[in-house]
């Protein structure tokens, strides 16, 4: 891997998005001799997988798959990585694109050793977006405990000029550069792979689910962070706000998915994510009551066995019924209201914590359309290999990691062919 800001070359492959899909494309293409430019808008690579506590089917921590990829990346000088970077303009055509990139300032240069001296003196704080705002970091921070490239970031919007000077003075390696400015780079590439992934669907858009009205209502991605040893509670699953150890949990499936007012499509992984998160709860709270409200359960192929195992849990009840409303209770809990589709009865279930199984919304929806890419009606990027525009992973469709990496490998092959025309 060559660090960002090295001289760009021509005829290579541009990979947009440094999640598991983008990493796979970049490595597959570079390891057969292509020059690859991998750009990522975050200050770190790894995408959403880095935020998971464990991932199915093996329930291993994200470091498992990501670290191998980072090692391959470090050892490959054909890949140039640009973090905090986005595509501004694309012109030209298949085999010969001209792409304008913009890199935002990190304010920390490559001298950073991660010694943490800057954090020690920094008194300003920012909401920790990696943990969905459930805790804070200092204004100068490492994005997360295994972030790669291992370099800190200074959030100037959260830092006063006086504190920024203190942060600079504390660095004995001269790594803090307060004069950094946004930079523009133009590349020539033969093919572009869009691996821009997904964002959690905004739960505030579903008025009936009251996400913004109670700390007892979280999303499935917040649950991943609450269960993670690197998360805001060190892996204890506590209710945000009052740190209560919940005795009862409710999962609301299809929160925004398969709904023409929100996301029309099935997000594919939410049922499995819930099954997995039940194992997180069971490990910490052997006696807790768990209720799962669902339309139907979709755990295709090899995931069926996992579902069967979890459904044998005698303290977990599966209720077929779409949640109509959530009532906020005075004691900090909430009551989930649904109609049981099997019995026709109204169900009112009070619990300490609700987890909304929010779906995956394509992250490139608006930008892709603005750049003139072919998009489907849900905002996924349509692959047009003949045009040298290829999509991979969750930029193409909602998928699990295995399916995403398969699609990334196929995308790499198309990109290699295109770049050698
Ligand atoms: C609650 C939950 C739990 C899950 N658990 C599992 C599990 O246990 N096992 C499993 O197999 N799958 C799981 N998944 C699915 C898994 O997260 C996806 O399969 C995986 O993230 C797909 O990787 P990706 O690289 O395609 O997308 P992402 O992980 O979203 O990565 C895309 C990358 O592109 C970057 N990017 C976006 N836009 C731009 C831009 N304009 N310019 C530059 N960069 C950009 C993003 O910052 C990100 O780094 C889960 C999903 C959810 C919702």
C-alpha cells in the first residue's frame, strides 16, 4: 500500500468505498498486477463491518476478516489509499476515465505514531459517530480501537483554536498540521468500481416507532456497538441514558424495510442480525425475556440452522405481527403494540429495551444520481460493465458479507478486463 497523496498514475482501477467489498475489489485487482486507487470518505477503512460486534455465520469479531485484508493491503505497493476522500466529477468513458477527487483535511499527518499525547491534553469533545452518538471522544481522536490506517484525526469543528494549539504543542513528532486544506486530485483510470455500501435507514422517519422519544428504543446497529468490547459500555448491554441492565427486550423486524413508504425492498440480513443479537443478549442475561415481532422470518440457505437453534431458546417468543405503535412508559420502559397475525389478538408487551431492525439504505443514492450513474428505483448502483462502471457489495444490493465479497470478486474481474482494453 502506498500512502495517500502519492502521485497518481494512469490506466488503473478506481475503487470507491473502503468497506469489505471495496477492500476485496482493490486486493483482487492489485494482486494480479493492476494499479488501484482505493478511496474512502471515512478516516478509516473497513466500512460497516468494523462496527459489528461479531459477524455471522461464525460469530467472529470483525478484526478476523479485516486484519487479513489490511495486511494484504500494506504489503501491496500497487494500491494507493485515499481516506476522507470523495469523487467530485467523472468524465471520459470506458477504458479512459478522468476522475476528480476531493480529500478533506485530517489535520494529522503521517508522522502520527498513535502515542495518544494529543488526546491527553485535548479538553474539547465531539459525539462519537462510530458509536452512533452513544458516547463522546476528544476532538482529536482515533476513530476506533482497530482503525486502519492507524492515524488520529482532528475534528476542527469540535475544537476551539486555543485547544487546537495545545494539541499541536503536545505532539513531539510534529504530526499536527493545523494549516491542512481540502485537496483536489485528478486521476485517469480504465474502470471504476462503486463499493459505497449502505447506511442504516433513519429510524426517525417512522413516527409510530418513536425512536427520538425514548432512550429505550435503539437500532440494531446501536445494539452492535453496545455489545462490542470497544463500544460505549465496554460490551455490557445497558439501556442508554440510565445504564439499566434490561430484563426484557423486544426486536421490531422490518423497521422501514418492505414498506413502500420507506424502503421497498427486504434488507436481507435483518432477520439473521436479530438472531445473532439474541445470542449477544443471552450471553449476558441468561434469564432475560426476549420478544421478536416479525412479518415473516427470512434466513436463507445455511442460515436456517442458526435460526432453528436460536428459536429453541425458551425465553424468546416470536410473534408474527407488524408493530403498529410504541408507547413510552414513565419508568423508562416502553410498550410495544402489535396485532398477532396468527390469533388476531392485540398484543401489548412492555419491555426495558426495544431494538429496531432497521434496514440497509444504499449510501450512494443521491450522489450516484448526481454523478449520472445508472441507479435503480431504490438507489442501488446498476452495474454496467461495458461502460466500465461496476458496482459491488451493498452498493449493488442489500447483502451479507459473503455475498458482498463474492460480488466484489466478480466486480474486480470486470474491472481488470476493462482496464486492459
Ligand atoms: C445490524 C446489522 C448486522 C449485520 N451483521 C452481519 C453479520 O453478522 N454477518 C454478515 O455477513 N453481514 C452482516 N451485516 C451486513 C454487512 O454489514 C454488509 O454485508 C457489509 O457491510 C457490506 O459491505 P460493503 O463494503 O458492501 O458496504 P459497507 O460496509 O457499507 O462499506 C462501504 C464503504 O464505502 C464508504 N463510502 C460510502 N459512500 C462513499 C463515498 N461517496 N465516497 C467514498 N467512500 C464512500 C463507506 O464509508 C464505507 O466505508 C449486518 C448488517 C446490519 C444492518
